[in-house]
């Protein structure tokens, strides 16, 4: 077995010059098929490409935002088979062949999704950068409540009918940060959209 080829790099640290060796990693490109917003896509990308980078850089679907690229802010949230995931932490190759929904796929026949309309009516955004992730996350959250998935504050984790309170909304949406602080409007928009559907 041959030793890995190395690339030499000059690194400046504290006014000292270091020469460091890094292994040269070859790209492994794979052709993958995706179903995104009910449309088929095919892309040949490096297997290390994140789902977020696939959407934004290769498929020209810029709705999902790159906020932290560490899974800490929620701006990149999308739905996969109806469940919310952080696309910056997911490899695209993991989701080949599965049904992916981004914010671009929520409108129907030119009409906004009810939650999108509620965000407008309740001022659930200011700059709008986090809004696609907030909306996808809220839709996934509503489905979790319907399925009886408990949160950290659910009193009876065995109960199938979970109360749809502002506290539950805030807890379940706590992984989606809004740097503008539009949280009250977000909670109002989510409550108005799903209150009837999630009533006990």
C-alpha cells in the first residue's frame, strides 16, 4: 500500500513560518437522483456535498439558508418525507430517492401556504433570512404533535393527544433562531395556522 500523497502548505502562526503536510483527498463524484418539491432532479456531485449545498449551489434552490453551517440556527431546515431536518448537517447522498420539500415547494398553484400567509399577517419576520427554516420547521413540528411525539416539556409523554400551547410551540421551535427577535409573531402565526388542526 502506497503512502498518501501530501500537499505542503505554508502556515503563519505568531510570526513563525511552519510547513505543514496535508493528505490530498480525491473527489468522489456520484450521480444521484432526488425528488424535490414533487419534481425529479439529477445531479452529479461529490459524495461529501451537504444537502444544503446541493440545493443552493447545484440545483439553484436558494430558499434554504446557510446561517451557521453547524446545525445551530435552523435556517437550513427542510422536510424529508414530512420530517424536519437540518440540511447543513446532512449529506445529500443520504437523501437520494427520498421526498424533499423546501420552502419553494410549499405554495400551491401560485397561492401561498396558509403558514406563509400567517407569517405575513402576524409580522413573523423582519429581515426574512430565517423565515424559510422557521416555516419548514413549524410544518414538521405540527406533524410531530399530530403523531404524538413528545417534547422536552410535554407533561405526559405517553399521551397521544398533546396540548397545542404557546409553550409547546416555543419549545419545539427553539432550534430555529431569529436574530431579529420576531418570536411573538412567529408563535402567533403558527398557533393561528394549526390551532384547529391540532385541537385536542
